[in-house]
C-alpha cells in the first residue's frame, strides 16, 4: 500500500510569512527607533541649554546690614530677600553683653584661678588663661613660669578654696567689677598642715569682643588685681575651714 499524506497537512510554502509583512514590521521598528532618537536628542539639547544658562548667571550674594536685614544682590540688580537672616554674624556682634554675663564671667574666672588642687592646677590655670586677652595671658603665663607657681603648688601639696562674698560693678569704669571673697589655702610641710585664710578685694576688668562658640558671652579678662584686706595662719589641731557654713553669692 502506498503512504498517503494526511488531508489536513498544508503545503510548505504556505507556512512562510509573506514579504510585505516582513517589510512592514521592519518599518515599524525603524519608526520607533527614530522617534526615541529624536526624543532623547531634544532632552539632551534642553539639558545642555539649561547648563549653559545656569553657568552664565551671576553668583548670588546676600548682604546683611548692622540691623540684621538681609538683601540679595544679583549682578547689577538688588532686591529684598524673601526671608530675613535672623541668626547672622553681624546680628550676634550687635548684641551687647549684659551685666549678668559680666558677673558670670568674673565668677567663672576667679573660681578657675583661685580654686585648685595639685592634680587640677594645670587644667584650672589653663581655663583661666583662656579667658584673658592675649597680652594679659602672655604676662600672666610668664609670671607663673618665672615664680614656678605650679611647681610649688605640687611640691607643697597646696589646696586652695575660694568663696565669693559679693560682686559689685564699678559705675565710674566700664566693665570693671570689685569682688570681695575669702581665700583659704592649705599646705602640708613635713607632715604638718598649715592654713592661710585671706579676706581679699579683687578688681577684675573686662573688655568686649566678638561672640563665638568658644566665647559666647563676648567678654574677656583684660585686668586683674588682688589686695589682701585681712589674713591669718592657723596651725591648731582643729582646723575648721573658714568657708564652711559661710553664705556666698
């Protein structure tokens, strides 16, 4: 018997895609590619034009006057800023220190300079020197080195206590304060402790400077003078501190 092909089988040529269908598909792909290329080209040109425009613009300059009012300076034009610069360097400089800040500065300086132990004297003197002006700092540092103050404090195991009784501002002199306080110094020599109690008058003069994060008060110590009003030495067995129970400001 002869083999017969199934009646449902189609001729091989009928399974090929017609030529015009191939051509239409290629043309559709080409049109999409051209459209994408044109779109990306327009985006690139727009970006380039914007970059050139931004590069040619003059820099923005903000000017702040002494009252803290800000204005934007753009090229030859000058227009008000849309928002004020409330916290500017000029505004901080324009705010004058208050009397309360002056008293706090004096108190902090005297506590650093007159309260110390052999272990803390280096840090305390360093803090006090950093509160001074440059010329006073140099003079005080030279004096401390010449008299070997730190070495004597460590060798004699000196402990100094200080209590402020009052701080008054001198009206006749600007930023000058008079402080009355009691300074109690303990020394140990050959196993024997001696205590010097001194009631002193301290005159501290301040100067104004720019406020900063290191000096928020805008004040520096420009002059310091001490005057002994009354003093005594105690070597008794019961050495109660003269500062104990005293009320200070």
